[in-house]
């Protein structure tokens, strides 16, 4: 029960103040399952002990809804106008470094995008390669695939063979203004914003990629060895190293999202967030977005668990689409293709019609 309460606290107390709380937030799904098990156990054998755990679970019921949805709606609401399909995907550079199959994977990813046909597409870990003799990817190729006319891209790293690594937003609607939010640590994380005119309305879309854990090969090998029940890299040596990486990532994400939220508060238009937050719904970063009045599209219209990360670390929902009041979403989906280490997320979104009172 105490671990459950600490998980709730992690969403409200910045890791810059006390970072170990974030570990409880990350482990919330497992902590919840343990508490549900004991709740059932005590219901069968010691009913008097049920109440504290039941109260603790109910206190965080909103977090349960952020983890799993059973009744997502897939029909356009009656008050929606100018529907648009919004998609976010960390593409892992379109599988650039899988030398033997990268072109095959890239083509499958393009085929998936062609099927979904998003009106607004936010891509993290985007790559622009200018040399057609090697692996080719460019904004023009993606525009041709999904039929967009406008894009906004920015790059944080550059390598040989004209390889540029960054983030990009594509839109079938006009982009009338654009900008970027850089972070002081300069570790290739970035957020860009694009003012997009949709019919008679304007939407500011934030496309962000926050700090990752930056695990190395030794870290992943250690976790694999733990699963297999052995390994040369001991907990004594690997544990502090992994905890250090997690501490650094928790703190960096908190400061990055604080910067983004400050910028959002000054937006003249309703906002939407699309991106790889690298944080679960029970986290300080996610809570900051909800704190400025944004609605999670998965909570609003998703189904199932919605796990997006499919790499070596435990699978969590770390990619999110959220939106401000005055917007509504339906038919939120997590695509099942495993073409990156993240699954793509997509939903339909629209501005809501003004009420009769607003029209007067």
C-alpha cells in the first residue's frame, strides 16, 4: 500500500526534488497488480485487512484509467467539425542501422503510413539523408507517401554521408508559423511547435522527444541476464550504473517538460502534444501536461493497454497524444506493427462546435 501511495506522489513531486519517487511511478503497473492480488487474498481470508488497500487503489483510480481502457469510442462526436487524423511515431531513424534489412523496413513503414493517411504526422527520430547512393529518406519522400503539402523539420545531429537526425511534423493543412524549444543539456532532445490552420481554426502542435534512459549494451545485457537467471555483470556493479542513468533521465525529462509547459501557457491557440515522452502516465512530466488542462486521447477514446515501447526495457505507454479543451478525439489506436522499437499511435481529432451560448 505504501508503494502505491509513493507512486501517486511521484506524479506530483519533481524528480529534481527527490528523484527516487520516480522509480515507484515507473513501477506503478506492477505495484498495482501486487495490491490487487493482496486485495483478493484478504477478501478470501482476512476481510478486515481489505479496507486500506481498497482505499489506496480507489485514491488513484484516475491512474488506473490511464493504464487500461475498455470502452473507447470510435465514432465522430456530434459536435465535431473539420476532422483530422493525427499520428505520432518514433521511427528509430527508419531502421537505418539494420544494415541488411533497413530498406525493407523503411518500405514497410512507408506502406503503414500510406494506409493510415494521417493529416498531421509527428515523427521523432527522423532522418534526412541526401545521398541517394546510400539509405534514402527525406521529407520529400514522406510527403509523397502521405500526400502532405507542408512540413516542419529540425535536426540536432549531423553525420557523414549527409545524414541529419532530428524531428519533423508533416501536415496536409497550412503551417503558418513554426519554432523550436531547445534544452540546455544539448543531448539531441528537442521539441518543435507548428501553428496549423485547420478550416476556420488554428491549432498549435507540439512534437517532442524527451530524454531517454540512454542505456548501453552492458545495461541491456545485464537485464537479459537477470531474465535468464545469470550473467557476469553483477547487481553490485550494474545496479548503481543503471540507477544513475535513470536518475539523470528522470531529472532531465522533468526540466524539459517544465520548459515546454511554460511555452504552452503562452500559446494564442489551442494546443496538442504529440511525441515520445519516454515517461509513463504515472510520472511528473505527464502530470505537468495534464495540469495545463490537456486531455489524453488514449483515456478519451482508446482501448486496451496501449503499450507503445517494445524494446528491451519493460513495455510501457511512453508515447502520447494529448489535446486542449475545445478539441475532441475518437478512435485512438496503437498500431501493432513492430517496425521500430516504438509502436505508432493515431487518433481522429476535431475542434468542437461552439455552443449556442458561445454563438450568442
